[in-house]
C-alpha cells in the first residue's frame, strides 16, 4: 500500500509541475508565457475574475461567441467548458500567444473554439506591424517600450480583417472584448446589432473619459445598454432588452 501511495503522490507532483489548475481547467506551466503573478492568480481562481463572473452569467448554450483579444486562451476555455456555447471565434493579434492558446485548448479537450491570428479594423488591410517582446504578454502594436519587457524579439506582420465582414460571417450573439483600448476606434466602425450582450474591459487609463464615452455611445447606437448588475469596475456588461 505504501508503494502505491508513493507512486500516486509522484504522479500528483508531476501533474502539479506540468500544469496549473484554475476553475477546473489546466494551463501548461510555461514561464515563457506565465509570470509569477499570473501563476498565483490562476491557482487562486483570480485570473480574469471579473470577466469570468460576467461571462458565466450571460452566455448560454444557444450563443455564438466572438472574443476579441484571446490572451492566454483562458476565457475561451472557461466559456467552452462551463457555458458550452455553439461556437467561439477568438481573434488574437499576438502571434507569439497562438501556440500557447492551442495548447490550453488541447489539454482541456476543447474543440469548439476557432482561433485566428488577426486584427479587426474598419477595413481589410494586408497587415500591420506587431512588436513581439521577450515578455509575450507585453507585446503590442506600438514600439514605445524601449528595452523594457525583454525588448523586441521580432516584428511580425499581422493581417487586418474588416470587422463588419467578420461579424456578418460569424453572426455572434455575445462578444468578449479585451483589446487594450483599441475598442474605441473599432466600435466606432462596427455594426454590433447582431449582439444580445457584450462584456468589455475598458481601459480609461489609456483612452480617457472621451474614449469610455465613445464605447458607451457605440453600444447604445447598436441597442445595447449598460447592465450594472453584472458589471464590475472596468469590466462592463452591455445587454439588449433587459
């Protein structure tokens, strides 16, 4: 019995070293993608906590979800596992994150998410330069961080898709959006009338009062209204006909 118990403990140790667990999901323990802070938040179920609460309340099995800013693949995995919508279409600009997102989906047995390495914009364009840094999560469209965050490793060419063409093709009913302030310009050109709900992380520290107001105006124009009950700080839920 002692040998069996020892073997089980060893297997648990191996599992703990290979993966972090959060909200019943597995995340490869890869320090190239996960900082110490990210690891702590994942273990405590605190990673993307506000977005998670809002998403789990609003998304159901009848929905088709579009996610702008896939990050580590956390939200798409959580939504797929817990809400089981018809489909999830995730768009991520950072090409360095795509392998990790696919790995997260694979280890959790998730097959309903389509991941696209692209930006959405007012019109289709060949590509935009994207600065991939040593700290993958600090990568961005702007080369304005100097040598911070590991410096620029490479400059990638990321395709730009027309946001309204994508919306017409997918016909999503719910949007998850965390694109570091780019939502202001994007929403100004997007027809969001197909949505019944949108969970948006605002970035007032970058877009200011005018930017925040522009997001609310764009949502109102599409018939979506601020829903305070499931909003929390910078994470805002907009709903139709509530």
